[in-house]
C-alpha cells in the first residue's frame, strides 16, 4: 500500500508501506520531484540524518552530533509537527 505525504498543499512524497507493528506502520520514503528548493525538503533530509543517528545511540555517544543537528533544524521548527504525529521521516 502507498501513501501520499502532504504538508498543506505541497506533496512531499510517497510512502511505500513495508511493514507494521500495531499501531505503527513503516516503509520507504520517496520525495516528490516538485520539492526542489522547498524548505520542507531540508527538514526531511535533516530528519533522516537524525533517525540514522538515533539508531546508533546504543552503540556510541551521539550527543554532539545531535546538538549540531538540533541547531541546523532550528529554522525548520514550523515542520516539527510531523514528529508529534508519529511520522518518522
């Protein structure tokens, strides 16, 4: 099953559902080609980096890298609502 991810009227991309563990679903994300130059694209890229780091948290100290990412994400706080919706990009 595929889902279209939108922010307001902007199509952000497609999610291809790969698996689930109720109540969670996950899959692969393909960004929309129309996002070139959109601020949300940078937010998505930073969020993907953040998710990758969090997966390594039990292996090593990621605090400095998370601090840097936090500063980079500051201008994109308007998009932070995605996290509250349980959407892990």
